[in-house]
C-alpha cells in the first residue's frame, strides 16, 4: 500500500510503498477514506512539539474507513462496514490505570511507548491496522460525506473533557481557548449537550464574531486584553451569573496567565478541566492559589483525551442533528499532496476549519 512516512523530524513526509497491514486476534484492518490533519501537525513533524514519535512512522490520528478484515474475536463488525477509527489505544492488561498511546501520534510513559512500538502506524495511508475496540460503526449517511465525519476526532476530544467535568444542561461554561480548533469545537459540543450559556474568550475578533453568528445569544464572546485582572473581570461580567465550569484548551504557546484568568472565574463548588498544553514548551506553569481552591471547594481535574464511551456518545450527538457537520469549512488533499495538506492546516486552524487527507480508494 501507499502511505505518507515521516522519515525524520524536520524532513517532509514522503509517500512510498510500505507493506500492507494484517490483522490478528483483537485487530481490524480498515481502508482509510478520510483523516483529519491537525493544525499543529507541522509542529509535531518538525520536532518543535517534541512528541515521542519514532521515525520512520506513518503518522495520523484516526479516521473514517471501511473494514477490510477482522480478527476471529470480532462478533459484530463485518467486512465492508463503514467505521470510525479512534486513535486513543489503551493497554488491555490494566483496567485501573491503562497505558495509552495515540496511534501514529503520541504516547504516555514507557508503557505507552511499548504500545506505540506495536501499533506504530497511523492513518496517513491507504490502510491501517486498529484494535477491535477502537473501531466504531457509523450510520449509512456518513458514507455520503466521510470527510466531514472525519472531524469527529476533533469534537470527541473536548466532549471527553465536558464529560469529565460533568457538564449539565442549563449550566454556564467558560471555554478557555474558544477561538482555536479544539476550543471552538468545545463551544459547539457544549451547546449540543444543553449548556445554557458559553463564555468564549479570545483575541481574534473575527473568530469571536464567527462563534457569535453561528450560535447566537447562548454564546458570550469576550475580547481578551492580556491584562490578567481586567480579563478576569470581563469574563465574570459576561456570564451575568455564576460560571459552573471552565474547560481549558489553550495551546502550548499560550501564557499561563490566560489560563489562570479563565479558571479563577469559576463559582464556589465549580469545576475546572485542564486539557490544553500550557507549559508544555517550557513556559510558566499554571499556578492556582491553594487557599482559593480549598476555601471555595473548587474541583480541578486534568483530562487527556476521552473515555472509549465518548466515541459512541459523539456519534449519537451528530446523528441527532444537535451538532451539524454541514457547517464545517473543509479542504481535502490526496495522499500525494500530504505536505501541502500539513502546510494548509497550519494556516487554517480557526473555528470549524478542517483539513483532510483522502487516500485513494483501492
């Protein structure tokens, strides 16, 4: 098969012939129809994000495809099924604290690295091998537009954070990083889940206007100034009441002061979920005051990715129409143009901008 291969950090991806993947017990081989290219992919491939990928590797973070073969332990999946392939792979020998790898992308700790050595390659290819439990059937309607459905991988990440924070219908949510690719997805998912109001801070006025135009009065945009005290006051005022939950999805380049200003708007007994990258590139870490957390009974939780059940939940939300994929702005590239896709994604990472690879159907 043909695949895009990262041969070394800092080098362009090369499209080349590699061996076809084969499934064994507990695995499925899928023909890739569409896979999203994250806006920060260039930062990963250049080495600037210092992700634990080991070249040569076929990168890629899941996607939409059709089942080509299944292992003997699959009881529901059939050859030809249209499916979503989740990149978040968990070890099967520790239910309490499983090791995790993001197939073809990243991993956590030595256990995650061992998983990555086995499930080495991702979705920037004509075919990919995926654990059976990471393959989710999609409705027939997804077959008419698999490219848009591949953005499921963007939405399921903040959905996992909103589930972790226990977002309830009618609550007020603040999305720190709302004008980014994941942050804007969090706004959309929160409203689909029934959030009463979403506070959307950011510096990009155009992106803030897009969110307000798309979602109306339930979204309250706030233009940030960089002054932590002033921004905190403006965010609190926009809520016109208590902020029940804050989810932080700011990228590694963002200052910790922006995360702190947002987090400290949460009400007494409120919840904060951290899913972004603040401090990952050596910047100042997030420092929240111990007395404030303790005396206000605030819950602070980290969340990396999402539980397996979130995939099913996200599919249901899309099928219900509560989240409309038709409003996505999508640009597609063939596998041969993978480097053009990576460059395009880097400059089109705003709200509801999607870049997708569409490997040719064999």
